[in-house]
C-alpha cells in the first residue's frame, strides 16, 4: 500500500494547481481521479472546494490512504489550466510514469508565458477598450490605459507581498478612482465615470461568478456558494476602495 503514496500526492498536487489557477472544482476532481486511475490506483475519490482538496484511494482490501491540500492563493491563469489539461490528455493516450509527470508539472508551474511588461501593457489596453466600449472618448481611453497599467502594477506588488485579496481589491479600486479623478481634474480625460468603470473592469470577478453559477448548477453547492461569496467580497472591496478615493477627491476639489 505504501507504493501509492507518491502517485496520490502528485495527483492531489496537480488538482491543487488547477484550483490555484482558477479552475472549476469539477475539473480538479476529474484530473485527480484520472491520474489515480492512469497509475492503477484503485477506488480513487476526490472532493474539492475553492479552498481545499481531499483525495483518497483504496486497495480494495480495506486499506486506504488520503491526502489533503489547502488552497491559500487563487488567481486567474487560463494558460496553466489549458497546459495541465493538455498534459493529462497526453498521459491518457501515451501513458507516463509519476516521476516523469512530476517533472513535467514542475516545469509547467515554473513556466511564465508572458513577461511582466507584456502583462502590464495588456492590462492597460484592456482598460482602454473597456472605456471605449462604455462610450468613453479617445482621451478617456488613453487615460484608462495608464490607470489600468497602474492597477495591474499595484495588484502585482500586493500579491508579491502576500497581501490578502480583499486588500488587493481595495487598493485596486482606490487607484482606479484616484488616478481617474486626477486625469479629469487636469483635463486629460473628459468622463470620470467611464474612465473609472473601464479601469475597474480589470478587477471585476467575472470568472469567479461564472464558476459559482456553473458549480451550483452542477450540484456542487459548497463550491458554488464559496465562489459566490468570494465574488461578493471582491466586488465589495472594489466598491470600498473606489468610493473612498472618489470621496477624498470630492473633498479636495
């Protein structure tokens, strides 16, 4: 029975990486069970929530082992989810020993497909186009680019220093409102509301909301409610940060 410890732990670690990247709970559970079966671990079971994962296997004779993985940090990394799913597909078709798959997983986790500069520029561009989508003028979009750049830089700094997500969202909302207010005050932007809304879209928990609905419909009520609460807290934090900055700007004007 001891021979199943490493494969089981590796399968659980893979599921953990999927959840950390913002993957659905059903996807993490399917991946863990698929890996266990691919490595001939009988009677594999997995239960995942946005904040934790439990996996167990049994040898059919009453002996069983289980592992637990805690999820303390979540982000949105669709590239990592796609790459892990791709490697799982290869494993199902071609087979792979746990040691080989572990090396592949470690390389995948360490992989950074985009540089920090590219991510910052993409954030600025996204904020610009959202501003135009909401009816902003070209100069509003230009200011939103700078604001979006600053929001992403603030979020990256906060996450690097392991600030709670609630604080990160408060800071992001405050930066969006403060810089947009400054841009309008100095005449660089024309519409405060459109510039703020376009910039804040970078922080809106859209994926968390969609996953919450999907999990709830699928019957994963614990995961669905947890994700919905996470999305609500993110929205509340953004509102607090933006509201504080706008109030301060109004008092100073």
